[in-house]
């Protein structure tokens, strides 16, 4: 597998290692300095781990997001003119508010976009990734998508109301800015035969300025839920090890995680998959809730699906052997939704046994052998735990409770062992098979006793 190389110590590391073995991987790309705007009157943001005001809704540190909230005038047409970013992935999603959170209802991903005449879509297998000719044009249409749907169109699902779109870029190429080295897509509004761009378009669209608000669980509901005896988060956790559960919807999340009701209450049916918190239709998610009062270190072991390699500016988009477009694991605060850190596929060290080994703990509890030199990835736990007290006056943080979140994006080439194929609570292990990770509690001393080849003992 070309994204790994063998060092003298026999560890297999990704291309993010420094030039000599034993270097520490970077967990985020350093954007190149440029005059590319990272927000404007149409696109609000950026939402990223580096912007504390926008670190909510469980963001991925490998991605940057922008939002727009607007109202399309009756009879108007709205077009976005952009250039494909130098990145792993880009998309647009539209949203509806359901049960107090925002659920994606329509999307268009990079590979589905037809480029402008003479341009190249760099997200198509075999295409050049670094062509200068990379422009595209999209239409944003009011209402729901018809069958068949129009090419290069995303539907905002509303009529004569405020609409919400999110624009995403994952893993810009090394040396590129957070926008992937291109400008943000530019809106062109046509109304009564006249075209509007820039601020004039934003004025006609009544663009709302500022970040979206945080879709928090109601504080009283959360406080009551965390005291329930079935709660798997916190000191009353009855499970000796963390349990991975696929995400379905907001109500399911509360019922299943705090009350042990992992089917729809009253009907005993499979839960609907309507993941909230501005989720991405191209992703599906699986979470494990951690209680460090059991033991302060959690070790995650698993097999990584194959992905296209893009980080180092590869000349050609090669997805011949890819199983997913993107994979990541993140450490989050459950209530505040803040991300503490993530590792994505090209940052993961693959051990000689073909698996990855990742340790998560507070920085002070990090085992001395949880290092890249020993083939171990590390995710720091938040000192704030669930972040409840940080968000709600008069409440306190459960400093022992955090959440791991795994993303599977866009299964490829018939790959079946993916979260997208889960459908019934409890079927995660059967569906993911060899790609189902384990998560095990350790003390610092127990993990350090495994030495620098811990993956062998594990």
C-alpha cells in the first residue's frame, strides 16, 4: 500500500512522518499564506477546530466548513460559480430543522458535478488533480428534488423561506489554504432579468451574517438524562468496555445512550437515519462514549479501509482500490459538541500486523509508549469532559465523560463493511466485520507495561 513506508525500526508509518523515523505526525495542515478570502457576505465561517467560536456540531479537524442562510426571491435563479479545490473532498448540503437540530436533506458531492466546458473534475478516478482548468457552475433551486433531478443542482428544500446550506472541504493538499487553494464559490443571482453578484446579491438574498447557532440538547433534559440508571455515560456506566453504536437521529441518541431504549419508543421499530447537528449526507457515523473514571486510558484497535491518497498533491485521483473516500476518528465533548482532536486516514500509522493502534487519554495520562515512534496514534481527551458546565450556567462538567466519533465517507467499489450499511441497533460488528474497531480501558501502567511494540501484545 503506497501510503506506508518501512523505516529501520520496522514501524510502518504514513507519509506525514518527518523525514526520519520517530517524527511526530501533524494533526492539521498548515495553510499556505494567500489572499484567498475565507469568508464573505454569502459564506459565513470558517467553521473549524482552529476557530473557537465555531467549534460545535462535532466538526472534523480534517475539514473546514462554511454556512449560508438566505431567502431566494420568488422567480429568481441562483448560481454558484466555483473551482474544484485541491483536496480530498468537497460538497454542498442543504438542511431542515427537525427536533431542534439541523438534518441534511439534499446534497451534491464533488464527483457528481459536471465541470465547465474545457475544465477537469479532479475528483473522478483517473483524472488529473492539479489542472489549472477546474471551474464548475451549480444551480441552487428552491424546493425538494424532483425525479429525475437536474444536473449540477442542489435543492434547498424550502419555498419563500430561509434556506441553510453548508459547503465542506476535507483535507486540503499540503501547502494549500483551507479553501483548497481556490476562492469560495461565488453567487450569481438573476432576478427580473438582472444579474446581481457580490454584496448586491447578498442584499437581494437577505443573507444572514454570522455563524449558525449551536443546536444544544435542552439543559434540563440532559441533566435529567445523565442521572438515569441506564445512562452509559459517566460513573453509572454498567459496561466494562466502551460500546460502538451507529448514529441514527437526535431522539434515538438520547433514548439509547441515556435510557437504554435503542429502538423507537412505543413502536419497537428500527430508528430512522436522520443524523442532526449539521451532518453530511455523504458520511455516516459511529460513536463510543467513554468514562475515564473506569480507567483513564482507552486503546482503539482496528483495520483501516483503503482511501484515495491526496494529501501530498498526488497528480492523479486514483480510487481503483479505494473502499472509502475518507475515514477519521475524533475525540469530542458530548454536550458542547466541541472536537478536541481527530486523526484521519493518511495520518494513521499502520502497525506491522496490518492494524492501527490509537490511544486516547488526557495529556497528563498519556502513556510514555503512546507515541509515533512506537507506532501508536494519540488523541487527547478534553479536560472539560462533556462540556456541560462550560455551556450552561449553574451546571457542572462531567469531566470523566467524552465521546469518540468515527466517520465513514462515500463507500467505493462495492465496499460493504461500512457504517452506511448498518440498519438495526446492535448490528455494527456484523456489518463492519474486520473493520469494526475495538475499544478497551487501561490504566497508564497497564499500557506502558506493553512496551514499544504494544501492537504485538494487543
